C-alpha cells in the first residue's frame, strides 16, 4: 500500500489545517489508518487512528481539537486540526496497518510539515 500525504503548512496559533492521505494499492487489506507526528528532538507519537469499524482513538493532547475521518471508499484519511498550538508543530506522518494474505504490513507516508507560529 502506497501513501501520499498533503495539507501541511504554516498556520498561526488558533488556526486550522486539514491533512489528507491517499492510499493506493492493496487498500482492501487495510484495517487501521492513522496519523502520527514527530517534533524536533522527540520520538514519533500517535495523534489519531481510525479502524475499519470507524472506531477512533486520539492522543490526549489533541482530543477535542483534532478529528480523524475517512472518505466513503476508505482510501483517504483526513486529519482536521483546529485550535492549533505551537506545540503541535511537527512532521505529520500517515500510517496504515493491515494484513495481506498471511503477511502483516505497517506502511508510512512521506510526512508533511505542520508549523504553528505567529
């Protein structure tokens, strides 16, 4: 499964951005889609995930501000980010997990930079 992320950029504190990640290839084998982020000098961390059953899970730091969703075809995952804070500055990576045949996979997109600054 290949991933193409887009939507990052520079935004002022309190602003909004929407990230998109389009999956291609063996999309029928995907069970979880999500977003992670890595700030400078920090480890990559979970932001939000959504399962095939539409169960969502969010990091405490983004609850109430970020919303993860998918299109009806379940090929594109979105991250709506509102009330952005400087500490949200990071490279955001989309991620998909699943099983194709007998083989699990855990694929990453190329990352998109989000900078929150005045």
